[in-house]
């Protein structure tokens, strides 16, 4: 059964920093550059990752399946925008 999950890291509070490889940036979450990637195993199973960071936190939302062109893609972005506020 497909599932969503979220990872949040308060990197600034821990004295760390985040570096984004801009060549992978292919979307935005609000005004923040983001990376939407789909990973597919040889078996055909997939998972999708949407990651971005604000000045204080790093976020990654994952879905255990492909979201491209499905209602789940819109849902993933709606959740991300809600988090980024």
C-alpha cells in the first residue's frame, strides 16, 4: 500500500548548513528551490522524493510510488506549501 512520509531537520539550530546542487533543482516549493525525483527499481517499483530547504530547516516528503501525473503529485505539493509557511 502506498504511503507518504516526511523528514524535517532544523539544521540551523544544530549549527549546520545545507548545500543544494542547483543542477538538480527542477521545481519550487513556494519561493524555495526544490528537487522532485522519482527513483525506480529494476522491478518497476518506484518512490518519489520532494526536497527543499528554508533558511532554518530542510524538508523531504516521500511517497512510495510514482506521483507524476497523478492526484498524489498535487497533494505532495499542497502538503509542501503548507509546511513551508
